[in-house]
């Protein structure tokens, strides 16, 4: 796990302690061990190739970020709403799900969460929407 991804996860620890005490922190550590980053990370050009398989593309950015542009065909569910909106995800836990945020950090957490829920093919798009733009890949909306 890259330093930035670890730092993104660490920011959740105060919330975790408030929700369930020290036992939750241990469970969170166990969760990180069970879902290694290599199992859910794809680079933007790899993600583009995966579009051939008609994946569910999940944009977990804020509404303001989405207004600046998005990956064609993506569904917007803000990261903090994902746990409450799981019914909008594919019912098939074998479905390919590509998750992205602006930089890849928040989507790394969401992809790991989905994998922990049994979505075996939930993948984080490395470097997020910025990486997608840097790779010169197609976007919709915004003023690119």
C-alpha cells in the first residue's frame, strides 16, 4: 500500500474509535491485511481496456468534482454514501466494478470496502480522475 493510501485510511481511525472502541481498530487492521492493494488496483489505461467487459463504473467524488467532468458511463455515488446505497450496485458479486475519485486515495478505500463485502472484482483506478485525464482518455461533461 502506498504512503498516500495508508494516510487516507489513517484519517478514518478517530471515527472508527468513536464508533466501536479499540476492538474496531483491530478489526480495521485485519481488514487492511485481508484486502491487499494489488488485488484491487488498475491503472487508467488498464481500466480503459476493461471497458470492453462493460463494467459498473463508480464515481465516488463530490458533486462539485463531478461537474468538472467524469468517465463516460459512470454512476455517481459520493464515497460517504456508498454504504447506504449498496442496492444501486450490481447484485452479482462477481461483476467488475471500477471505482474512482479525484486522486485514487478515497476510491482505494471504497474499492477495498467493496472487496471486503464480497465484490471480488472491485478495482480502484490508480491516480483517479486526474490519472484518467493525464492518460488522455475520454471524459464527458466539464470543460476539458
